[in-house]
C-alpha cells in the first residue's frame, strides 16, 4: 500500500475480510519508542539519557473507538483493522467539505483525558532529534555535502530562540509569556488556549486522514508521534501539512479571515470546547477569538519546521525507505526562515 515515509504497509485479505499489516521502518526505534506506541510504556532505547514518552497508544485509542481495531503486535510491527477509506492529498485538506470533518476529529482528540504524563512533549522530542542529528555522518560525499549545507549549528540557535517566543519549560510553559502579553483580553484568552497541553496527534498530514464519500466523518490514523502537547502546535503542524512534502508555502492558510481558517476553528471548538464556543458566540467575541487563534498560532509553525527538519536528518541516516530525507530537511528548515519573516518573529540573533 502506498503510505507514509516511515513504515511499510500491506493489506492482507482472506475471503471478504481484510486487515492492515504495519511493518515498522528500519531503525525507527531510534526515535519512536515502539513499546509505548503499541501500548506498553517503558524507558526509551534512545542512545541518550532521557525517558522518551510517545504518550499516545494505538491500543488505547482503539478501545475508545477513535482508532481502527487493534488486533495485536509483533516485534517489528502490528496488525490493525482495515479501514476502507482513501488517504487525502494535501490540497484536499482545505476542501470546504472535508476541513470541518478534520477539525472535528482533532477537537475530539484534544478533548480526551488520557492517563499519561501531561507535560508537553514538543521540546523534549526536538532535543532528542537535535542530539541525534548532530551525530549523523555520511560516507557518500554528496550526502555529506547536503548535510553540511543545513548548518545544524545555526539550527541549534534557532531551537534555543524558538523556546523563548513559544511556550517551553524556560517560561513556565507559557505562563511568563502571558504575564507580559500585550493585546486585548480576547487575544490573551486565545494565546492561553493555544498554550494548553492537550492530547495531540502531532503528525496530522494528509496521508494520516482517510475518507470515503459514503462517510459523514474522516478517520484519523497513525498515532506514532502522538502525545500531550501544546494545542497550538497541533494546529500549526496540521496547517503546515497543507503545503505537502515539497513545502509549497502558498498553500499555508495565512490569512486569519480566510474561510477555511474560520471554518476549521469553529468546527474544532464545537468538538473540543462547546462551552467556550457558546460563551464566545453569546458575547459576540467569536470572530475576534478565531482571528487571535490564527495570528498567535502561526508562531507554532516554527516549531513544526524545526521538529520535522531535524527528524528528517535522523531519518536520512537510518531509513531504508526510498525518499530524499535530506531534501525534506532542507525545505522544512528553509520554511522556518520564510515563516519567521512572514510572521514578524525572526530576530537578528539567528541570522
């Protein structure tokens, strides 16, 4: 089956029954704790001193009816129920018919109370990838040249800076940022809403959203990077995926009053926080709140670019899947600079 760029997927059929066989990509245990992914939390096998929680478990979401059926696991993969849907293409995620369906599923996930540590996992994961990326070397001179062109030392500076403008442990996960916040009360409410730690997918690309025209919903799949995270990160990361693997930033929903932006957030609020939606609507503050969500939420795209840029460097050294991970690292890290300029956030210190 044509799928993502991490695992190999197969459809197994017998008579009128089908299941999905997922074979994990080689060496993905370097940065995904498969015991946690399959439902058994443990100390990570990462080659650094760190307990690496991939909080989300496929088995738990399956029991809750959110994920496909979980049939079982084996050493380097698992067996899931077959879902008779087709993965979306990046351009479809902004479709007026599909976008609210996606937002609804994101909202349902964010509203879940999962019995796992709720500290946002964003920066811990980025630091893991950052350290692993610093160890990458290639015998192939062309690959080594491509790696050198990424200037990972400068990327480390960008990681340090991003933790000062986005919620992180350095600022009390956003509390100190709110104390110095300049803006209307509604804008501050939106900023606080984005900072909240919620159970997040963290990899909501088009290929992880299945749809069948006969359905009244979409099916979200692949929760390997799931875990508690800042709400704003899951939003911005998803919007970055509108740009596809080639990172066509023209596809990023950049205007707060764009129909798809408003449509997404309203559908999301209806699923994740109906009481807040009702209050904002009653007080005629909904439009202002949505615009503020969009403006403040854009900055989280910078963290998304750092996360996946560094991830791609690690993948380039470990994966056997045919994909140019170093090129993907390049476009994600370049997108960081473009978006930093676009959102008025890039300081001279990271030039």
